[in-house]
C-alpha cells in the first residue's frame, strides 16, 4: 500500500485511461482517422484476441484488445539521427483499445517528461517528451469526442 502511494505521489498516473460507451470497432475506425489528422501513421496493430486464439488460450467471448502502434516518421527519424539511437526504445508509441465491462477503453503511457529525461540524462529531451505526450493525449481525447458525437 505504501509503495503504491509513494509511486502515485512521485510519478502520478503513468497509464492514461479513457472510457467510452462506443463500439470497439467504431473506436478503432475513428482512432485511425484521428491519428492521420495529427500527422502520425498506424504502423502496426497487435490483435491480442487473435494471438491468444492462435495459441489456444482461454479468452472470454467478448474479449477485445488491440495495441495500435503509431509513428510520425519525420520526427522519429530526427530523434534517432540527431539525438540518439537509444530513443528507439520509446518508439513507436502505443495506444491500447480494449473492451471491459461492456465499455471500450483507450490507454497510453503518459510518462512525465522528467522521467524520460532521467532515462536519457545526456539529452535535452524534456521539450520533445512534453510535445509527444500532448499529441498522444490529443489523439485519444479527440477519438473519444469524435466517436461519442456520431
């Protein structure tokens, strides 16, 4: 309990989570549109339902869980080539869309810029970290707004 409280105080909410009543596939469809509107591209989709089914693992009938990987190629190119190849451990960015208790959820990692700067102390990464976190938040919140206004 103390560990959890300390972690929350120190780091805040690392996982940003948004919930909507919208259908899972409608959220995926709208997320793809909003990603493009924000000059990113979907570079990979990991369908965990498909993965678990192929491995004959038990899942609930309504289980849905996709990891959507997005990238802005010019920005990632610049980060890798002018900052450090180590930046690749932070790429591509992931947005998780899942079904829970009859609702669709969207999640992404919302690391504080100072945390990222601790990972790369030799780089002036705070401005870029703030920008990327802001874009991720915008993509997710715009997706929820768009799907709820349909």
